[in-house]
């Protein structure tokens, strides 16, 4: 007999396939979609598949505020790329990576609490970025697009960057899955087994920087963390193991992208916020009493057994 988790997973895959078929059919009927809508869907789905597993570790490690800090630092990367005429994606990644390393260093020094450090770095990088942009009067910049995303403006090169970066992140997560999961459940035991949890934590932060860099154009600086957390939180309601939770999070994120884009097109709403609202709707549905959970939350179950 198939388990509830397997049934939900099969249904999710079917819904995703049906949604993609609907999109392709609509695109053939309306040439307008060929120019921007299909590119938006391909880019958004690629990002959702990447943020799913990463978002699970953010929830398990209780690092949501860390995600906000790194995403806010992206605006400083945007400002520096415009000021020095650098590649936007590389500039955002460099700043996010530097902030991650700086945060890890300061936490080791234990000069301030983790919350205080996150608050300082988050708002400081955001404010510095805004000040630099304000001084660049010769540059016309659409701050709204950077803050809330403009997925409908993605190009083929953007899609290549998103999928290339996404494949790299997923491959890295698969390679680091055991040390990341072990250090999440029990850092001391992971250290005793020689898994080096500090190194896994550093790699995880750098992977976060990669995702922030490729996701900025999709949902914007202020909403990246939502796309990381909400699908993973929804998946946690159904998954009994960490592996199924990661898969569910990716699929639910893809459904949220497709639903949000259709809602944006239908009601003429901003695409980035619409995707987040669609993800929120799925989360609210998962809280309904009629929606039964398949087991204890992923990772928590392992924590209890250990």
C-alpha cells in the first residue's frame, strides 16, 4: 500500500506536469507568451527546484533571519556593480559571500549575540547600498525591480545563469547532504565522526550566496527568503523524512511559481509578490484540518530518535 507521503508526492508531480502542459499549450495559442511568459516560467521553476532543499536546511537550522541578512546585502552588491561597472550576478554573489564569511568570523569571536550581528549586518548593508545608489545621479535604476523582482524581464542568458547556478547548488547539496544533515541534528556527534560541521556550515552559507545572486531578478531582494522558507515549511507538514521534505519543497515551490505567474498575468499584479502569495496559499491549505500529515516533521523525527 502506498504511503500518504508517496500519494502526495505523486499528486504533486502530476499537478506540476499538468501545469507545464497547460503553459506550453497556452504559449502555442498566444504568441505573446513566447516572448516573456515561458521564459519567466522556466526561470522561476528552475529557481524553485533549487530553493527547495536549501530552504529545508534553513528551517532545520533556524536560520531564517540569516537568509534575510544575506538577501539584504544583495542591494550593496547591486550598487557596487553599477558603480564599478561589474557583472551584476558576480557582484551580488561576492558581497553576499563576504557578508557570510564576516558573519561566521564575528560569531566565532562572540563579541555580540547572533541576533544582534544579523540585525547590524542586514540593515547596514541595505542602508549602504541605498546611499551609494543615491549618490549615483548619472545612473537610472529601477529599485522596485531589484527589491521585489521582475521575472517577466528575464532573458535567455538569465535562464542559463539560473539553471547553471541551480544545478551547481543542487549538486553541492547532494555532495554535502550527510555532513549538513548530521551537523543539523547533532553538531557534536558530527564533529566526533569527522564530518567537520563548521566547514559544512561555511559551504552552506556560500550556497546561500549563490541562490541570492541568481534569485534576485525573480522575486527581488526583499522576498527571496520567503521563497526559501514558505515551500519548505509547507513540505514539512507532509514529509516524514528529510529527503522527501526536500523533494516536496522543490515541487511546491514550482507550483507556487506557476500559480503566481498565472495570477500575475490574470490580475495584473507584480510577479514576485504574486509568487510569494501563491506559496502562502499552499501553506495555509496545508494547515487545514482536512489536510493530514504523513508523519512527524522531517529532521525533527531524526532529532527525536537521536
